[in-house]
C-alpha cells in the first residue's frame, strides 16, 4: 500500500532533446484595436494592419503540456508623425521577446530568491510550470536585471551559476 506521498518521477525526466517534450497547447490573445495613441505625440493613430507573434507562457499543469500564446496585435500609422508603430504589448512581453513577463519574473525569482543555479532552475521551470527555458536564457535575464534586483532584495548574485 502506498499513500499519497508515493514518489512518482516526472515522465519527461531525463529527456535531452527539446523536440521530445510534449507539443504546446495554443492560447489566444488579441490586442487588435482600431485606434491607439501614438507613443510620440499622443494623437489617436488608426490601424493599418494586424499581425501575430507567439510567446511562450506558463504551461498547463493539468495536461503537462507547455502553452504558447498566439498574440494578435494591431499596427498603426500616425498621420501627424508619419510614423508606423505596433500597439503596445510591453506589459505582456518585452519587445521582440519570446517569453511572457510571467515566465521571466518567475525564472528570476527561482534563481534570486531560492538561490537555484541556472541549470536546475531550467529543470524546475519545466517540471513545476511546464515552460521550457534554456538555462543560458535564464542567465541572460538574471544578469540583465539582476543588479538592481539584488540590491532590492539585499542578496548577492555572485556565486549563482551553472
Ligand atoms: Zn504621432
């Protein structure tokens, strides 16, 4: 008889090829507006087209699969500035980034708060949150934002490494 504390290994443990991980589920998000303020002059700028980008989000623990967020966004033209720009998505993900802020924040927290080295942090994110982030990417995030964060938390980041 085994109780609820029986150890059951993660079925993906030991996989070395990312391609062998479960296929992502797709989530959909739209920020496709007819008008949005121009970031330069503040006047309302009309949409001239829309596009899509995909960002990796926290995964689905109930299915064990990662989640890719397909984001539809509008592109606008400001008639005053004669300038094209995309609607602001910086609250969702950094410009050009491949992961949502939720993933980045969590990854940095795991390293900074729990003092987990980068490689185990990568496995932690996959095992517990079903999002695959290469450890070098986590390292880049921590080093890009780490100094300020380290001061704020009063912790040293040196010695945290792969
Ligand atoms: Zn403008």
